[in-house]
C-alpha cells in the first residue's frame, strides 16, 4: 500500500508520519500516534465522537483525509490538560456528572471548546446548537449542557 | 484497496483527471469519504483542487459568487449573505458545516442537499468546467459535471423564505425542505414566485404548479390556498428511515402554508 508523508502539529507537538494513502485522520491519530481520545462511532459524520479541532475549526476526523492535514495544527481532547491540570471543560464534565459511558465525551468537549473559543458567554440555546452534531447514546444531554455552561462561567470568573 | 488522493492546482485540471475511470471529486469529504467508510469500492482515486479561488466568496452589486469549496459555515457567517444564512445553517451540525461545501451540496442525494434547494429557488447559475448552466438544467444532468462556482442575486431578507423540517431539533436529517423567493409589489401582491423543494425527488425540484397559483396572490390564508393545494403536484418523495413518501407528501402542504404565512 502506498505510503504518503504527512507533517502536522498534534496538541502542540510536531509529528511526521508515513500514512497509508487514503487513510482518514482518525485512523492516523489513534493507530499511529496513540491518541485514542477521538472515538470512531459512526464514521458517517453523524455522531461527532471523532470531533477534533483543525487550525481552530471543529472538524470530523473520520471524514478528513490525513494527507490533507499537512502543516495544520490539530487539537484533541487528549491534549487539553496542561501540566497535570484538567481543562475547565474536562473539570466541569466531571463535576456535573456529564459522562456516563464516556464514549461521546471527547467529541462533546471539543465541540464545546469550539463554542467557548468564539463565544465565551453562551446561552443555553447556543450550547444546544453547538452540541447538535454530537450524539450521546446514554441520553445524558442535560448534564452535558450544564457542564458547558458551568465551564463558561468558571472561565469568565477566572478572567475577571 | 488503497485509495489515492490526487491534488491539482486548478479545477480544470482536476476535471480532466476525473475522466479517468474510478475517480471521484472530493470537496469537504462529508459525502465522498462517508461513502468510502460505508464500503463503496466503486472508485479508487480521490481528486481535488486546492485553487484558492474555489474558497472565495464575492458579493458585488447584489450578486454573490460562491466558490465550490466555500463551506456552509463561511456562507452562514458572511455579512453580505445574511438573508440566506438560514439555508446554510440548516446543513449538519457545526463540524459538518465547517467541512461541507457549496459544490458538494449540489450533488448531495436526498435527503441531503438542503442548501441546493435554496440555490434552486434563487435561480443560481452554476459555473462548471464545461460551461455555465442554469441550476434547473444543471440539476437535471448533474452527474459527471465539475463545479467551479455558483452565482445568484442576493435577495432581501423579506424575499427569501426557507424551512427545513426535521424530527430532531436543532439538527436532524430533512423530512423536507422548502425555499421560496417571492417578488411582491408595493401592496404585497406576489408578482412572481420561485419555489424549490427538497426530499420530494432524488434531488431538489421546482414546484411549478404552486408557483403559478401563487402569482397574483397576497400572502393571506384565503389567497394562498390554491398554491397550497398545488404544492404536491409532480412530487415523488423518498421513503427512508426518517419518513415515508406518504408522510412527506402529507406534511408538505402544512409546512408550505406555514412558510407563506409566517
């Protein structure tokens, strides 16, 4: 199988890999780079569990070809904690009991991060809209929405 | 089987490369990579172009030109396109909107392609590698075409109406979608209407009988009744996991009436 060289930044670290031609980004992140935080749920763009940020935009790693990621910055839930301290969204998801089985959580957190990066004080409706591409099969949406609102509040308190 | 990705500097070169058997043009990947992931082995090569022109939005003198690679989010947030932002926001969730393209939406099979429904109502011109086509003509024979851009007159917010009906709010697959562009005189009498429907065939279609019935009407309950009665003429709705053809046909007049009277 043809191999193609790809270089990008993953959670702040330079990565250079030879990937299978036609491989999706999620395969490369999980199988080659060991970042198992993006989950492969549907591989159809329906569930959002594979959500990552590419150059600051929320994208689905199951529908992105790794070869198209040359020179980009990729951020995953696996890279949000810094120096042993959880990201405020991760902390809020724990505090609000927003993860049951946890499969959708990394995607939910990335979708929430994309929201808070552009809108630090979202309304409940903004949160619902931002998470609308992410499915939780435990149907624990209410605690998830609460967690995002809590994280937004704690961010704005820290900023004040 | 390995899948090769071939990248070309221009859309014309990508278009030529598509003539080789087993090649598919890839825009945002939300349709093509999805097919691959579902086991479609009918192609072995992805073809794309990274010409920056394809990602450009131009709004000049009331006319908008959207490159084929322009994403739904880019349309939704563009200040010159606020009148039609609703149609771009109707596509997918935030991540899909950051990937899904204007060009791809023109090829999306029902129940997808809600933005193309809007483009059909807007009477867009589709600029392909083999010439410019009116969108009606383009949609009728879209297979094998390579789109560089689309252009249309940007309507005022009052002229453009759009509804997407789905079972899950705020985001779900279409039961149906309706786009209407209304030209009305000073007294609110409709002079001309262009009505496009999604999920009422394998691709967006015009509701010509309703367009005729709406001409000369004002947007009042009793006046729109003939158009509402005619909205289902010629439709062949699809049956899928979201809704049956029967259900889609039953609720179409209900949503069309609401859209006219909103």
